[in-house]
């Protein structure tokens, strides 16, 4: 197998395509135009909310597919391809549990905004980057729209201080460590792998024709749906154990380096 057969490219954002300053490189945008010219479909797949992803990819938003909230929502040109919100009863059960966990700060994620009860200063600082459209509430009773994910924030480590208290929920929900400070809870069907499989079926693309990049545990199912699965150098050890290949870190243009090889392979195959 070689990269020339790739028809679908999927990339996580934070820790993967975005650098440590949460910026998208001009180098990627130039490569995107070359991928587009080769007929390659690009999917931005993130734990971020839809509006945050669109903000990052604003200049090319009409030419990409967005998989948001770890796969609970997929959108192309404002058309919803997939929507898997939490059931209301499940939201109440999750909240009842997380209220008992010390220093766990929940963010309730809808398509248009996030709802936050905590006024933790470090969380408030991060909201401007990840959940800029947010509203402070006193109770989940104030939420009347669909919630796709409950993102739990811990100032030091979600893996150490939150995950052990909610690990048992994996029997009923999708529970994913998505970054150092975050662990996410959603419906079982809501994962990036399910969303990518849907997109593959829509376009008659196989896993052998799919290239994917990731760095954290919410990328695992997505990577398993791609033969050309790449872990970033800065990836979680579990991700490195699942991916077939490894590339440089997000600050060393790891995604862009592979995409340059992809474009080169495509051009060479067409000659």
C-alpha cells in the first residue's frame, strides 16, 4: 500500500494539526488547496464544538467536513450528517455523579454554545479558546437544547483525578480522555470512528483509502478506521500503540510533513 491511494484525510485538531498556540499553519492551508485539486476529502475531527472548529477553518469551511464533539455531530456546509446528543435522563444521571467529584468542573456542550456552572478561574481562561460561546448557569434545568457532550475539566489532571471516578460509566457511555485537563462523556455511538465510518460509506471510501492523524484517546476509534493511521510524536502512549505510523509533533509540522508526502505520491502516480 502507498499514499497515492488515499481519498480521505482526517485530522484531530488540538495537539495534532494545531500547534501549541492553537494556530493553523499557512503551510497546511497551501497543502489543503493541493489536496482539493487532487479530489481528496478533508475532515476536521475534534472534541471541540462545531462553532470553534468553523472559526479555526473559516477560510475553507465550505470545502471541509466537520466532525465535532468527539463524533457526536458531523456537518457539511451547514447540513447535519450525524447528530447523537445525550438523552435528557442520561444528562441528569451524569450530572448527579460529577457533582460528587472534587474539583471536577463540567462544561455542557451544545451545537451553538456551552453551558458552565463553575467559575473556576483557570477554566474561565480556557473557555475563551475552546468554548468561546458560553453561558453561565446555576443548574442544568436552564438547558433546553440538545447537549452532545459533558466535558469535565480538572486543573491538574483529568486522567488522575476524574477518570477513576467515572471509569465505570464506560458500560453505558463513551468516556474519553481528550487532553491532559479534560475527560468527555457522551452517548456510546458518539465517537470519531463512527462519524468517519459514516463519511466513508457516503463517499464509497475504504479504510485502506483513509489517512488519519491523532494524539489523544478520543482519536482511537478514528485511527482504527484508517489504514494510514498516524500518531503524533507528542501523542498519548495508548494512541501510539494503536496507530500504524508515527510523525513529528504538532509543533514540528507532523501533519504537514505527511501531507506533503501524500501530494507527492498523488502527483507521481498520475504521471
